[in-house]
């Protein structure tokens, strides 16, 4: 405790920043993932092909390469257009943007699997009753698919908590970057800091899992 206690405020700041990155990035990933899933399921190839290419490229490349492209590449492009625009790209915007784009590809596949799990006969029955495609989607498909999608969404959010450590490579301050700082500073005795980081990651992830399980049970009972 003599080693951990002085470092605790810095670790709490890192944990707070980690939560902020994830809370900001994950809703964006869900929204963009839904858009990608709808585009991918479209019968128009000018919608489905770009969505499928984006999903496969993002899923097939390492996130560290993606964050460098966003941070350095997009920053250079904006600077070439107008010098002040490069200020928009910093560790916060690049970190949140990269996490959102990366996880949108995975959420799109979860949406697609959830929609396809709904029996096609129900879709045909909805159309026979005169429902429009949008009514069928929001009244028939989506309510039945949501309970099935919650567990993988929760898993992805917990993965996002850990993947946010990638932001440390562009000098962003989050839990892993704080851990690295204290490990380098106390190279002779780093284990207490690893233990503290593990405890904080668990304190962030376990409540999310608990709340999600309760929500899933309620949704299953409702639908």
C-alpha cells in the first residue's frame, strides 16, 4: 500500500479517461454499425459494396495502424487544407474516432446476425398485413433482435475498455498509459501497479456485465 497509495490519484484519472473514451466512442460505433448493417443488407450494390469493403478492411487490419492513419494521416490532410484544421486532430478526437470506426465494423456484423435471426416468415406476414418496410423493421425485426444482440454488445464494450489502451501510442492519457509511466518509474517493483490496474479494469467492466444481464432478462420478458 505504501507504493500504491501515492499513485492512486493518477490511476483514477487514467480510469476516468478510459471510461470517457469508451462512453464517447461506443454509441458512435453502435450508430455507425447500424448504418453499415443496413447498407450491407441493401439490394443496391452502391450501398452494400462500400459497406462490406469498409467492414472487411477494418476487421482485417490492426487497430494500431488505424489510429496512426487517423492521427497522423488525417491530421496531415487537414493541415494541408488549412493549418488551423490540424488542431482538430488530437489524442482525444483521434482516439474516440478510431475506436468508434473500428468497433462499428464489429457492431455491424452483430446487427446483421441479429436481424437474420428473426424468422423470414414473420417478415412475409408483416408485409401481407400491409406493413411498410420501415414498420416491419421497427415493429417486428428490431424488437426481437435486440435481446439477442445485447450480450455481444456488452462483450464488445468490455473489449473496448481494454482496447482503449491503444490510445497511449499517440500520447493519450488513459489507464494503461498511467500504468506504463509508473512501471518505468518503479522498474524494480512493478507488480503493485499491475495489480492496481487489473482491479480498476475489473471495477469498470463487472458492473457493465451485471447491468446488461438484468436488461437482457427484462427485454426477453417484454418481447
